[in-house]
């Protein structure tokens, strides 16, 4: 695929669909920012023809405005092996359906440890939300996914929350949904049935409510598990639960923000970094959306250029870097079979916007990026038990 030249004299980047991206001309800072915006928009209108169309509740970017009618395409078929040109979900139901399809595709390929990651609430009002909003939304979305999985392949799904106190709260809140499933969807917690000191503490401080069902028997009958809302200090509990109860059954880590949790490993009071190498590295990201927002100063008005995008993956498709447009569409600008480090994601988005103007090796480039652009877990490939989290 060759880059098409728009009527303007700038040539922004397009996805080559060959796990690479095409070169672009450097941004001419002497030109007006209005000219740059018009050039980029003109080009993307040509490049982005595969657009999802849904009339439902707003999805990832509830505040995004529509720039015109959307083209109808069939997006409910099998996941394309070469990824998406454009991702534009219009509801969290649609995102959950896409995640379920990716999870089932991974299970069919023999994967048993799976990760799903996407924002559980619209990003436009995220600053107005409390932690309970995120917790409840994650449980609601996970239960919805569990219902879809059960309806498609008949698997009994057991939803796991971190402790008994949260289990009691969530069970009471979502009891009608669990009752309607007739035992096909159940809920429990990571310390359920655990003997010893920690199990005793869970029972003492976990609000022993007689109206709440005991989850132990349901966990044993489950065909697969979905874990939600766990923090860094609870990651060892997940590892123990997998070893004692899950075995070879599928388990999905649902919206745990593992990259954020990995950053705490090795700090005082948190699990050691070895947890990433021996356990977290074995989880395959089947469906993954990590949004990123950046800005760069330029020498002409408005002096600050904001740009945003996401690291995206939908198994079995490759990893993709998606550039976010003003109307909420995420457009592919690069893709690769291996996971992109976040530093590379930023650089790729900068190139796609024509903002990669610093001379390589210059002092300005060094001050912008720093001496290190990767994290310790991105650099530890030789210590990992598995490279599934990268593939």
C-alpha cells in the first residue's frame, strides 16, 4: 500500500499494513497550524474507509463529536488477522462484545491465561468519578462478558473479586443478574476456602452476611474464571488461586491495569519484581486498549500541540498504534506482531502527527525523551518465564 498524496503539500503517515509505517516529511513550523490541521484531516479522510457504525450509548470518548455520517460496514464477523484500519466503538456493550470475541479466539488457540484491558468508563468524565464507580463498572462489564461467554459456548463462569468485603458488596448489588443466570454465572473472592491466618482474617473482617451465598462450591464447578479489581498487593493471591483452583482452566484478568500494577512491584511493601517474570508474563493480552495523551511545544502559535492515541490489540490481530482523531476515531498508523514499548508508542504518534522534528542525537531530543525510554519490565525479556505478554 502506497501513501496517497492529498491536495495539500504535506504528506502525513498512513498504516502500511506490513508491520511498519511509511516515512513522512518534517513539519514545516513556518507554516500555519491551521494549514497543518487541514492537511492532516484531508489525508485521513482518504485513508480511513473501514469505519464501524453503531447507534448506541457513547463508548470510550463520550465527549467526542461526530463530523458527519458514518459509513456502514459489517464488523460482527471474525476478527481480521491483519488488524483494524479504524476502531470507533459507540458503546461499552460493543467493546465488551469485541473483548469476548478476542478471548474466545485465544481460548480456541489453546491459551489459558488471558488479559483484557480497556477503560471501564468514558474518558471524558473520568475526573468526576470515584473509585467505587470504576469498581462497580468493572464488575458490571465482567458479568456482561461472562453472560456472553456462557451463551456462546455454555461455559460456567466464576467472577472473582479481591476479598470477602468486596464480594459481599458486589454480590448484593448484582444478585438479580446472578440469580437470572441459574447458576451459570457465579461470584467469589480470591481467599475463598483458604485455610490459615489470612483466610481467618477474611472471615472475621469480611462482613459475614447470612444473605450472601458461599462461593466455594460454585468455584469448583466453574469452567473458567474472570478476575476483577485486584491491586498490586493482591497479585500473589491471584497466583495462588490459579495454582490451587484454576489449574488448566481459562482465567481472564479483566481491566486490572497490569502496567500500572507492574510499576509498584519491587517497592517497599509490595511483591517482588520476580512476580512479573514468573507469573504475569504468562498472560496473553487478547483485547487491549491503553489510551495515551501527549503534548509538544512548537515555535509558532498556539505553541503547544496536543495529540492522543492508543496501544491497541485484538487477538489474533497484531499490536497496533492508533492515532485518535477529534471525532473519537482511532486510526491505525503502525502495527507489529510484538508489543510496542510505551516509549515507541509515543514516538510513533509524534511521527504520525508530523511533530518529530528534533534532530536525532541532539540535546533537545535527549531532554524531551530522557536517557531511558523503556520500563524495567519491558527490558527483562531474558528473565521471563514466557513472552506471551509481549506476543
